[in-house]
């Protein structure tokens, strides 16, 4: 199982623990590239992708394409606010 986390570059609160432990946390400079980044990760055999809530709002493919895909799990992280 390969897990990745995707957050906005300016988001300093999300996924600090996984990043500190050396897990694959990707920071996006442009939120419009969310779907492109997800496709790249899936192409690299990541089967679980966890998105910050802010990043998830910029993806058009999350619900449409991956909702029923049994090979890829998309998780949207809840805000702590």
C-alpha cells in the first residue's frame, strides 16, 4: 500500500506529522493542478491519496472518477477549525 498526502503549499498546519515522519507529502503551488497531481500519483502506484480539504475543493475528478474505483482510495481530510 502506497499512501500520499496532498496539501496547498501555504498550508502549514495540514499533515505535519506524516511529513515529519518522512511520508510522501506533496505541496501544491497551484491548486488548479490537483487533478493532474492525483493522476501522476496514481500512475506511480499510490493507491491511497489523502487530500486537505482546501485542495479537495479544486478537484473535479474526486467524486466522478474515483468514487467507485476499488483500486484507488481518495480521502478528504477534515479541517481542524
